[in-house]
C-alpha cells in the first residue's frame, strides 16, 4: 500500500466525463421532481382518477421542449403571468 493519497481535486477527467456527470445530475433532478410532483398530486389532491392523463401531458410537453417547439422559459413566463406562480 502506498502511503500517498490522491488529491480528489487533482484527478484528471475528460470533458466527456464532466458532461456525462452533468447530464446525469440533470436527469436525477428531473426524476426526483417528477416523483415529488406525482406524490403530492396523489396524496394531497386525490388525483388517482386522472394521474395517468397528467403524466401523459407531462411526457408530451417534455418531448416538445426537447424538440424545441416549446421553451421552458416561455412556460415559466406563462406560469408567472397567468397563474402568479414563480418558479425559482
């Protein structure tokens, strides 16, 4: 065993490694947000009857955002202007 430890701040990483971890972090955040949202809808608002319709619409809107037909910034603006909900 070597007595010398590697400084984790000095570990060489490629740009691909950094991008992969960044995308994984975004994916984890999105997944956790969806779990929280669906749990609240089911537990607090008794959405059992229409939760699959909500989920299908979330998936549809996610695809539209990914394809560039809808902007997340536009969705945030609509939430703020029409519903007075600020997303931070």
